[in-house]
């Protein structure tokens, strides 16, 4: 399918106007240049799977179904005055799944019943249509749908978006692998509580469907989730967990974000090896529709949602006895937690935090490192936000941070000395720390190597390493 750079540029203009109103013309200018450059160079093109591949997936599902071991999915969709063409496309995207053990639960709060939905339910017994007695809001309406769901895992789908035909197949593979690895027979015992995928955006223009703005997501990252709802779509949760947590009306507009925060914090803030509970599928399984009223096309169309997101983060912090203030960043939907006593004092799961290194030319010199010791965002201007997802300015878990801007839990000072070769000095919060003198005689490569090795020791002990790019260290 074709990509659409023009749609991306058009979105950039509308977003820039809203950004300028909030943050000023100068800041908006630089943000717009970054966004337009990204969209102009975007070469993303969604490639549909061949009919042959989908037939093979369906055959694999049929063989699995014969054994009685096929996980059952419920797709819950709250409806409200959904345009017929969007509704039909959404339903068709579920009906056309290569994996067949599903039910589609349509919870309709429209004043009048939607004929397209009624007809679909009459044609396919897997489609369950419920006309609600009133419109009580997105959370309440979705919860009514959850009450009707009978699947082992439940996915949430917006009424005007669509799934890729392999979406449930790919999710089922992840669950099957975990079940086999843990030698389980009941899906309720599966340790996986949440599965999420990559996504993109699309528009229908004169009968031609165009895809753009691929959102490639990282593996589970608790601190990134505290900065932004990067999980978003497609998300599937174990049925008993989502039915227990439910959606909360006081967070309408960010009800899914609130749900993800609560679901993930149960597994992650206690450091119960979240990687086994929360799984990312590195494939596009969800297409997010763009139209004038949608948040996908214009984030400012639902500004109340970002205030609800801010409140949801604050709530999960409070629930976990973490003291901190949540503030909104210049880009809508992105946040920062300012910890009352500092992250190391407020978070038992974090043992190391580091900042952004900037050279004399005002370019990013490092501070955050991957396993291969490369530095994301290196040589970019200090003002660079990180593209469409702004990850260069968001607090996040990472593989390693740099000892030239690092604070650690005092319990790990001996390990620091063993790895780095000198006594620990806080170079993160102490502005007077002279890193040139501290690490004299060490080459750049040696400093990075020691940084990575120390952080690996921290992670071996089940603790997080966090990068805070708002803290800048000149090197």
C-alpha cells in the first residue's frame, strides 16, 4: 500500500499552529522544521501480506484448533454514532483475521441501533452486538463490553480503526510460546498480562488507502510509559486482569493509558521481571485512522485527554507510594515526573540514573547507550526532540548511562569502584563534579566501556538504569 508524505506534512502544519499557541513562535519554528524534515524523508510503506501467507496462517490455526489449544480472543469495541463506512471497515478487519478463534463484542451507545452492526451480527455468530440503554461515556461503555466478553485474552479496538489480517495470529503465537515454555495448560495461568504491537496511521482518499507515520515501539519500558502512552494500539490483555482493573471514567480521554499504567505497574514497579509479563510484537498490527476529528490527525482536538493522562500518571505514583509531581512537556501527550526526593530515593526499582552529555558545539555527545555501546541521538543538536515520538527528551529505562553524568544507589558503590577503578562521585546531581579531573587518563572508549559494564552489573541485580535527558552535562 502507498505511503503518504503529503498527509504527514499537512499534519505537521496543523500541529505546529497548536504548538505555537502553547509554546511560542520560536519553539514552534524549530519543532516544525524537525517534523517536516522527518515527514519529507519518510519512506514508510505498509506491505500487505500475500493471500498465500494468510492461508498458511489460517491452516496453522485450524490444526491448533483441532487440538483444543487455540486461545480465544475477545475484541471489545465501544460504538457511538460510528459512520457506517468506518464501522464496516472495522468489522471486516476482524472478520478477515487469519486466526479464527475470536469474538467481536460491539457495545453500542448510539441513540439508534446501527444497522451495519446488527447485520454483521446476524451474518456471523462470533459477532455479539449489544445496544446499551444509555451513553455513559467511553470507559463505562467499554466496561459493559468487557462484561460480555468470554475470551481468554481481550483486545481493545477503536470503532473507526482497523486491524491487520494477521493481528490475532501474531498475538496467539506469543501466548502459545509462553504456554509451552512454562508447561501450562490453562490460559489464565499464562504469565503474559499485556501484549502490544507497532502501529501506523492511515487515511482513505478517493478509494485509495494510504499509510504513514509508522510507530515502531521499544520493548517494555516502564519509565517511558510514565512519560507517554507509547503502548497505545494494538493492546491485548489477559481477560481476568482487564476485567479486574476495568476502565475508570474519571480518566476518560486517557482511559486506556490509565489501564496500561495500572496493569504494567503491578508487574514492573516491583521489578518482578516485567519482560516475562509484558511483551512487544515488533510488527504493525494496527492501523489508526486519520480524519479531522481524530486525535491521530490533530492531537489538539482532544486536549482534555492530556490532562487526564497527567492525572493517570499521578494516580499510579500515589498508588505505589511514590512522591512526585507530573508536568506536561511542550509536546501534547508527553510528560515528566519530578520526584520529590529524587528518583533514587523515591523508586526502589531504580539504582542508577544518568543525564545527557553535550559537547562544546551544542551537539549530543552521548549519555545513553545501547548494548553495542552506540549512543542514540549522537551529534544531534541539543534541542533535538527525537522525531515524532520525542524520545530524545523523555525519561526512560535504558541499557546504560555515562559515568560522567551518573548517580547511583549507595548500596552499589563497591561495584562502581571495582568496575570504574575510582571511588564513586555523583556526577549527575553535583554541578561542581569535575569529570575531566575524575576520569583523567581514560579515553572516550574506556569511559563508555566502563559505563556499560557498570550498568550491566546493576541490571544483573534486578534494578533499573534510567536516562533523564533533562539533566545536561557539558563535556
